[in-house]
């Protein structure tokens, strides 16, 4: 029997137990039921400084900032599937999520470091209060472009419009089912 796939869920909302965390949990549940080992990280519980554009990583491939991002990158490196969750804040991702993605810069500058991203499957979950799906277009577009640049596989997107109050997404059975299905399929599909 082969090793279990590793699936890492990363919650970019500071609201614990909210819609973003609920959706990430549902993706992880689907992945676990498909046989994966799962882990969840809450970005707001970590110390992740924003990129300061020093470009030191261009030479070494390593960021000079000493914070929790190094350990998180290690966990990402050990995972075949990443579940990335962020609410829409003012037509973009949360500040915590944006700082996290900006810090990918150190792993995307040198050709030899791009292998960090290659072959990873990524599921993006995006809850937002507005009922218009286009409200998420900048978050989805940002991640589409970023994942294309680093040559990761953008496997699935789960959008949850019309959810503002904490846990409100629990009433959207179709969205929960899509999140669960994305987790199962990311693990079970070759």
C-alpha cells in the first residue's frame, strides 16, 4: 500500500469558526475520507511578516525574515494538496492571506526553487457576503495567475456567496457538498 497523501488546509480568515474555516474543514473532511492525512493551519495564529522586497531571496532562495513562514513552507513542501481559504475583504483576500501568498516570492524567484510548487494540487475556498459571484473575481484571478506562474495545479475553486455571519455557510448544503467533493477528488484522482 502506498503512503497516504498529505493535505494541508490554510485558513486565511482571522474569524475562528467562521465561513472560511468551515469550508476548509469540509474540504479536509472529504480528503480524509478519501484516505489522506490532513492538517489545518490558521494564519492569524502565526507570526508571518509581510514581504519587505529586499530581494535577498533571489540569491539564496531563502527569506531572511525570521518568523513562522519557514515552518509553514516546510509543511507545504510535505503536502501534495493545499487547501487555501480566504474571505473576500474589499474585493481582495484578507491581509493575513495576502501576506502569506506574498511570501511565496522567496520560493518562486529561482528556477531551481519552482519545484516547490510543481505538482501541487490547490483548492481555493472563498466565502463572501455579497450575493454577486463576480465579487470574488479578483481573489480568484490573483490565485489563478499566481498558481499558473509557479506551475501548480489549480484543481478546484469553491465559492460561497451571500455568507457574512460566522458559520452562515453551514446552511448552504450545495456549497458544503462542493467543498467535500473537491477534497475527495483532489486525493482520489490520479
